C-alpha cells in the first residue's frame, strides 16, 4: 500500500474511533473497537475493521447499526479530513482476537497433554 493510502487509512481509523466515542448515540451499537481501516487505491472506498464484544447476535446488531450510520459518519469524516472525496464506508467484523484466543486455547491444551478436543492424549504405552 502506498504511503498516501496508509496515511488516509490511519486518519480514517482515528476519526471513526473518535466519532464512535463522542458523536454516535445508537443503543444498538455495543462496545466497538476500531481495529483498522483499508482504503481503495482511488480513495473512494474504505473498509473499517471493527471488533465488538458480546454474543454473536449482539455483534451482528452492532455491525448492522454501524453500516446504517455509515452515511452520517461519511459526512462527518468529509468535514474533518477535508478531502476532495469522502470515501464510502463499509464496516466489517474483525475476528483476529477470536482466532488468537482459539489458537492460545489449542496451544494450552497441547502443553497440558490434552488433544484439542479436550481428551487426554494417548502416551503411547501399550498395556
């Protein structure tokens, strides 16, 4: 990714985070953390990666609420960043934390001598 795209992505991430903390008052949006942003080469589209705490249903509700508020966020982003074009926003769930926790759990099971399914590992001794 080019340096301009990286700078714009970082700015969008920071501004969206601020707007979610201060400006957006939607009860459907739970505890949301902006994990990252990526911008298309023409700077017209931005994908915002978010992590949401809670049950899967609550996550989906929060994601729907964020995508429905994308127009308002886009308008505010345009005012704050002073760009020629404001990128269209798309919010996507970032599941890297969940995947990391799953990997940690599997590694912990292996260290403790259990198979990843939770069963004790066969030591190879023949009775």
